[in-house]
C-alpha cells in the first residue's frame, strides 16, 4: 500500500468515525478528536500490515552468521501490538456513543476483528 492509498483509507475511516460520533456533545467532540484520528491511522496501518503478512507470511527466515531460524515476521509483531491498542481506543470511543448508535459501531468493530483473524 502506498502513502496515497493509506491516506485515502485514513480519511475514509475518519469520516466513518465522525459519522458515528455526530450526536456527541460539542465539548466531548474536542476531546475525542485525537482518539478518532489515532483510530483511523491504526485502522489503515493494520490493513497495511495485513497485506504484508498476506504477501510474506507471518514468519520469516532469520539469518545471523551461520545460524538460520524461523521467527515471527516483524509486521506480525507490530500487528499484534497495534490491534490491542486499536481495540482499546475503539472501546474508549464506543463508551461515548449514545446507546442507539452503539450497536452499529460494535458490529462494525467485530466485523473488522473477524476479518483480521480470518
């Protein structure tokens, strides 16, 4: 994924998050702006990392001197760490959504998580 594609994905995800949070009070909007931006960035980065792992696999051959061994791909390590952070940020954001909007947001998050596992 190149920078232009990633930027488009970030903007699309940010639009989606902004839509979910359109009914949030104005004072909270200012507070959650950064969380929404970070969530959109992490979402796009997770997609990028998925592409890398799909192309290169979750493990790689590591060579150091005469030693050769399989190890977890660096993209896989970053992905595993970032998905936890992304889930945490999304959880924080979901806690602010009015009850009627919460079900849609939770369904979308679960769809992403299931897609990531599959």
